C-alpha cells in the first residue's frame, strides 16, 4: 500500500501544537470564566490539527483507496471506482488540478489533498503522474481479481 501525504501535514501539526500549547498555558493561569473562550477557540482546533495531521494522507494499493482528511476519512474498493481522472478547479488567481475518482454509481469524489496548483491552462505534471499511478493500481487490482485461480495443488 502506497501513501501520499500533503506537504502541509507537518505545518498543520506544528500549528496545532502551538494552538494546543497556547490553550494549555491559558488554562493553567485562568482565574475567570471569561478565560474559557480563548481556551476553547485555540484548544479545540489545536487538538484536531495535532491529532489528525499524522494520518492526513491518501493511501492506495490492491485493496483500494483510503482518503484521510483533517475532519473525516473515506475509503473505496477498486470495484467501486469506475475511473480515475484529473479534474481542474478554476479559481480567481490560479487553478488547481486534482485527482478525481468516478464511482460506479455515477458520483465523483475529488482528492483535494493531492492537488497541484498553477497558472493558466497548463496541466500540472505531478497530478498527471498521480492520476496515472492511481489508474495503474486500479487496473492491476481489477485484472488480478478477474484472473481465474491457477490450477492448484489441491488436496
């Protein structure tokens, strides 16, 4: 199973750690109920970022794809995925290319964790390589599952 991580995962961990430390130090010296507001505002996001950033990533292999974001995770077997393609999301200043899973039921699921950003209409080569790698994994898993078992050494 291969795992791809966002380069921002370590930054999210550090930001979360700073927020959690700020909340902990505020809690240690708080004497009023009004002090709970900054503790909650810094502590809850700090804990979420600190605890979720180590598992933040996309894993894929023969079993399928598992996406672990900051707030939720989802997974698909390769039999649920009809196609892997590159999608472009336009923006005001720049556009982002990202892998998109087209599911068998007609829905699609984008993987923003693996997005690549750029100017203009030129496709992001890194994202193109990731899409090709995901599609190869899907195709090899489907051909391996469709292959009949080898005549065996039955007992």
